[in-house]
């Protein structure tokens, strides 16, 4: 587990997961290491719907934000 300032925040916006690098968007956030492997693992383990407590989909734009 890394300190929160080292993690990238994601929020749900209209059913989509979107990155929130400035940590200013409203709502519950899900924090992930800013590494592609960690983001892929979060998607594979369905961590975003659990952390955000709502059904969400992860777009390619959200996945490509780290690249």
C-alpha cells in the first residue's frame, strides 16, 4: 500500500471511470498506483465498481491515461 499522494484517483462520471489527477472532481474516489499493470489488475479484479459503490465501465481513454 502506497501513501495516497502517490496514487492516481479515479471517479465515476455518468457510469464511466475517469481519471482525476487534480483530485478535484466530486464523488467517491478509487485510488490506484499510476502503473499500467496496477490499472489492468484493478479492471480485471473489478475493483472500480466495488470501490466506487456503483456499476461503472472503464473506457479505453481511462486505461490510456497512464501511457
